[in-house]
């Protein structure tokens, strides 16, 4: 028995009673078209709403001020529109407002009475740091501690002085010696820290003044009396205005039993003064020489023995001191050898032409005793015999030299 395929298919459709699946085909063109339609609808609705608002808004009366505001708004809109019309090339380069017709004026006025120059300078001075290293400042004690004291030096912070910097030596009565309000001069030994405080010292200032004093005394050839307070293998030690002085054994009149000078007073002269290396060397022998030099005068005629002949001149013994007769001051004539003029052990007369108390040096001259150039070589005996009379003639030259100083 045959089977009808058509009936079979109909039976299947009726049995399930279900509709077959349908495939929905979406076209890209249809999608774009629909989105455009939606945008057009929204635009139309917005325009209608604007028309309704303009229809409802009552007409207002425009005065001059409102017209000015609207004109400025129109300028801004024109400026915005002009910016929208820029090409792609214009956007790549910086905007130049000079190309636009819009004018921009930046005005800034300063009232000169608002600025006080004196007040400004005072403010700068108030903030300027006070107390550079090595500077001498006057101050006043404002506080005393066990380890030091504070000095008002006019800065934003007081200066601090450690106890060891308050004076020379050991200070036993610290709080009695320094009282609140005591005015004193101090030396800055360390610049200000982060808090603006500097470290000051009264001891360093005393030592600086002492070095200045001894330097001046040495330059003037002054003699001082010192108390010997110690000795070592090289010589004696003493105190000179708070400075430690040293007298070598070779600079003592009697250096054999030099230890016995401790506790005694000696008259000495300055041999070397060097504040940088803190070197202060004294001499008893030089003090004896300087004592003799002070009794001498420029232009004075002296008599002495030739101690030594050197390539540069003669050393003449002046009785405890020696003078130098330089080769340039021997004669006004030309000489081949110094020994053809004077010899060692010979007694000669010469004029004092230089006195250097600081170096303990005496300069001599025999050329001024000549009446003609080279006379000392030709007739030395006559020059020495008439030296006293000839010295009187040259005395006026030295007196004039002293007046010109």
C-alpha cells in the first residue's frame, strides 16, 4: 500500500500546530534611513518648540544700555563664527589676534602712593643677615647660661658666646663678670645657622687686637718687658698681651743657664710677628741693638772696624751693633774689587744713611764724604782725615730727608 508524501507532510503540520520560523533580514541602508528619520523628527520638534517660545515671549523695549549689550554679544557671536570658518591649515598654526578686527586693550594702572620705597628698603635691611665671619659687632648681654651667654647684636636672633670664648684664660667668676645689660664688643667666629644665630667671641676679639698691637710695636721698633713663665729645650716662653711669645736661646745675651730666667723680667724686641701662623718670636740681643740704634741719627758720623767683606759690601762693627756699607754707597767712582778700598780689621769712618728699627739694620755711606768721584780710591787717607768737616756739609741733606718723611 502506497504512502502519500503530501498527506504525510500535512499531518506533521497539523500535529504540531506551530508556525514555521521566519528569518528577519536587516538592511544597512534601511537602518541609516531610519536613524535619519528619527533625527529629522527631533530637529523638527525642537524648531517647533522654539517658535512657540518666541510666539509666547512678549516684545520688550530696548534702551541704549541693552543695545550695547546686544551689540557686544553680536561681536562675540561674529568672533565665534569667524573661528568656525577657519580652515584646517589655519588650525595648525597659532592664532594671531592681530589678524582679527577685534581690538584687545590691556590696561594696568599703578598708584605710586601705594608703594613706599623707604619701607621696602627697611624690610630688606631687617631680613639681611647680620654677622659675617671676622666682623666686629657691638652687642648687649640678654641671657646667661651655665655654658655660655647670649648677646643681642641687632639680628633676628641673638649671638651665642660659649663660655670658653668669653675671655682669656679660665674664668672662675663667670656670672659675676657678665651681667644682664652689659655692653660689649664681640667678634663673629661662625656665621648664622638655620635659626639665624651666629657664634661670637670676646676672646678672639682680644687676640686680634693683641696681634694688631704687637705688629705696630714691631714696626716702630719698640721694646717691651716680658715675664718669663716657662722654658723648653729651644728657649724661654712668655706672655705678651694674651699671646704666647717665644725667645730662642740664641737670642739671649746669656743662653747657658737659660732655665734660671723663669720668673724674671727681660727687655726684648720683636724678631718675628706672624698672626696667620700665630708665631711671635722675641729677642734680647735685638733689644740691646735697638737700644743703641735709638741713640743714633741719620747723617751722624761713626767710626768702626770692618768685620767682614762680602760680595755686596762691608759689615762694620759699631760697638755691639753692626752696620752695612753697601757696595753702591762706597764711592761715586768705579771699582774693580771691594778689597782695594777697605780690608778686614781696618778702622774707617762712615755716615749713617739708614736706620731700620724693625729689622735692626743700619745703613752706612762713605761716598758722601768724597769731594769728587773716586776720591776715596785715589786718596783714602785724606777723605778719612777730613771726614768730620765733610760730614757737617752733608748734614743738611739728611735733615731735609727727615722733613720730607
